[in-house]
């Protein structure tokens, strides 16, 4: 496994890498890890690993056992569907506020992010690249809502569901539908139509949730 980059907060870097490994299924739910094992894999001391594990416990992604080993919990399908429901309720509010609160500069950034999505989708970029762009589009709306509370609630959930969304984006035709849905949301925000932005965001999240459930029923899994 690659060593953790030596920039920024080491604890934060270790935390992000471990979180990615869990969400992507590199560490499967139910598997057991140890601080010593992780520190060796990541090329760091046990201190930042211990600190990162404490944060992951707060996230509900791991738990400590009596023998001091670390058990991976991750998120199951029910957890992910719960997060889609929370996203639906909270992102509709964020989109409604963004339509009113976004500055011209922020709208320009959102347009640029959408145009890059269109270009990348047309060029057949990887699902991971498309998923990261999808993530950026939503993050810009959270920021544009003008609410630190919404941004602080939604940004982590956006991270937690993005691997499930990558599975959804990999299904035939889904990336094109995402572009269409994003285009409608963007247009509503440009028109400063708060109600339409809210309604269209709700439809977008519902579409993503439905597609995720369809993939799951066919035997797919966000960690496969």
C-alpha cells in the first residue's frame, strides 16, 4: 500500500486514507485491523493511526474490541439508503438557498464544474473521475447555500455516499442522466428559482437512490 503523503496534518492524511480504504471496501466489514499493522502499511508511527482510529470510531466506521484490535464496520445498504434520505431532505434545502444566495462568481464556478462534467463524460473518463466531478458539483451547491450548518452536515455525507454513487454511475446510461439532472438544477439556480431548484434536487437524489437499489438487487454492492 502506498505510504501516506507527508503534507498537511499527518493525522488528517492517515484518517482520509483509512476512511477511503473502508468506504471502497479494501478493508471489508467484519475484518480485524491493528494499530501496528496499519502503521506498518502506511509508513507512519502508531500515534497518527491511533488518532485517526478515534475519529473513525466517531464516524461509526470502526469499533474497538476488548483485545484492542479494530473491527471494521463500514456502512451497509440500509445505512446508505438512510444517507440518501437525509441527503434528499437537506440538499433540497441547500439547493433552494443556493438559488437565492449564490454569488455570480459562485454560479460561474458551478457552470464551469458542470461543463467539465459534460466534457469528461463525452471523453469517456473513468467512473472515478466522473464521481469526483459529481461530488464537486454538489459541494459547490452546499457552499453556495450560504449556510455553514448545511455545509458541515452535507459534506461528510457526500463523502460517505460517493462510493455507492460510483457504482450507480457505472451502470449503463446513468452518467448521461446525471448530466441532464445537473443541467436542470443548474438552470434553476441561474434563474434564481428557489422552488424549482429544490424540486429538481429532490428528484435527482430520488433517482440516484432508486438506481442504487436497483444495482443492489442485481447483486452489486457499493464495495464490489
